[in-house]
């Protein structure tokens, strides 16, 4: 709530499906090919071309509906949504209107401000995407159109207006994206537009039941920009109301450079699109057996996997949350944990060094140059005392660059940990003798100086001394205890 107002947010999310071909024709859905190289009479809307429904799109829609607690309709209908833009050559979009494939679902989210929240899902429907307009500033060029994206299969997931802050909206979007990626129906790539959002935002005085007039923020494909756009729009609407103005129902665009929204056009209502059932497509009938087969084939979803990681591996909730945020990352961790007995050590390395170097190199976990088997080879050398944790990080970076196994690097560079008690005792004696003042201060109660002595010994041993043995011998020697 801000300044006595309540924020009301509903989201319409376009989820681009990972099918190899388009929803009503056999053209490829591959991203990044030459403009207008993936088109045919069907996706160009040429006279006489008839659409044929891609069955895998229906399968994916059923999966998404089940994973978001929706009812799957036994009968759904495709409709024509009529509007005229250059990126929609046939003058209408094939979508669903009165009878969508999925209805009445929900997602549970967690927010720091309001705790657990249940966000209703009004409907999920199938539709085709439009093409893409490319605007050029070159003299005489104007706007160009690429129709490769026309007829690409989408699911539109329409939420109830249940979110009350930008943080709740982002939590919902991240949860939905996580689910569709776990299902394998969408790659979740925001930069390529595979997962993009329209946000309907309004404000109302606290306690008022009637919704305020909403503005639609169109096609935003970054979590950060969605959050910024919602917060700017909330402030804009409140300021407008308090200055005596009225919010008008419209579609607005977000300018990420200035952090502001601007009017694009008046917001259309359903009657503006003149929906009617598509005469070229029969009603879609889905029987109970089809739904149950899809339910049985669902993968383990994020919430279930997160809880299992806590129970099976004894991980803290935080670790389980981070590891299951991405399915591929969870798979990598689980492969490590299956090969190595210490799941927490695996978790620490996957969340730490693996994530750090992935971020630094701009790679995804699917591109990681150190496979789970080789990471476990390194962790085994920590567990058996061959190398220290500090040396292990150096070895790991070399594994990342060279592709060599840990044992090869350790042997070639003589990095094995010194665990000979006689050699370590000699180092301890030398360091204590070289720092008598600090030794006396430690004996007088300045316990923090232990770290100073450990550092000196590790430096003298070039990081190879066994840290546990160093600590034990140091404490005993400094306190004048005998073995």
C-alpha cells in the first residue's frame, strides 16, 4: 500500500512453446533465422490456406494446466480475434475466447512482505503469435516486418487481479516461469521473448471494494523492467488522482531508458476484437483418459523437489530453494549428490564456485565445462584430505579452463596437502619462535591471534599444510600443552 491506496495487479503472460513446428502449420519455430525464411501460405494467411492443429501444443497446454491446478476443459473452441496490424497479415489472430482449454487454477507464492499468498489463474488458452515489426531510423526505410514468428504457438496465462505489489507480481512470474521450464514446454528465455508479460495495473483507496481504472503495460520481457514499470505506473496513477485527474483505460509502453510509461493506444475490450468461432477449426475434445495420461507423465515440480532435497539430503531450506530454482541446476546438484556422500559439500560448491564461474563467463549450467563426475573427483580429494578447501578452489579454476581432471592437476603441480605431523610441527615451532610478542598476547587471552598464526603457517607451507592439524598443533603449542 502507498499513501492510503491499494495496488491491484493482474498479469497476462505469453508463454512461447518449445514445439519444433508452429501451431497450425509445419514451419519451423527456430529463433534467429533470416527474416521471413520460416513462412508458408498458412502462417502468411493466404487465401485458401487451412490451419491444422499441432497436437503437441494441446499436450503442452494440458501439462501447463495440470501443473497450475487448472480444470482441463473437455471441449474448447478456437476463435478469431480480429485486429489490423502489419505484423498480422490475415487480419485476425487465432486464439481462444469463451471456451479456453484451462480454467480456474492458482499458484502459491511466498513474499517477504505478506508471507504465503495464493494467486488465482483465470484461464490458460492456446493461440498463435503475430510477426515482429522492425523499426529502422535509416532514411526512407521506415518499418519492416519479419513473419517468422507468425503462427508460433503460445499459451496465454491470465491471472486474477490478486497481486498487491510489484514484489508479488515478480514472485508470481518467477514461479510460473520455473514451472513451465520444469515441464519442458517453454525455454523461459526472456531476452528472446519466449516468456513475456502484459501487466494490468490499477489503484484504489484502502477499503474500497470496487476496482480502479486499469492501465495495461504491454509486452515487457525483463523482471527488473516489469517491477520498474509497475512501480512507476502506480506512482503515476496516484499522482494523477490526487491532482484531480482521472485514470483512463489504455495500453501503455514502458521506456526502460527513462524508467517511465507512455500511452500507446486506448485499451480494447473483447467486443472491439469481434471474436467469433473459427470456421476452419473444429471444437477440440479432450477426454478424461488423455488428461490422466498427461497427469501421470508430469515431472517432479519445483515445490515437491525442493521439499525432497530438504528431506532426502538434509539441506537447509535456503540451499534447496536456490538449487531448485533452475531444473538444470537441480539436476546437476543431484548428479553430484548421487556420486558423493556429502550432499552439503556438493551444495556449497554448486551454489558457490559453479555459480560464480557461470556468472563470470556468461554460461548456463547446461554449458558448464566441469561435469558433475569431475566435480565429485575434486570433492573426493577434499574429503580424503589430499588437498585443502583453499587449494581446491585453485584446482577447480584450472579444471574449468583446461578440462583436466582434478587428480591430473594436483599431481602435475604438486598440490597435495601436507599431513605429516612432524613437518607441520616444525613449521608451527618456527612461526611461534618468530613471533614471541604475539604468542604472549595469545596466552594472555587474545584468542583472535590464532588466525594470525594459522595464516603465517599456511603462507610458509604455500597453502599445503593440513588446516585441522595446524589448528590442533598451534593451540597445543601456544598453550604449552603436551601431546
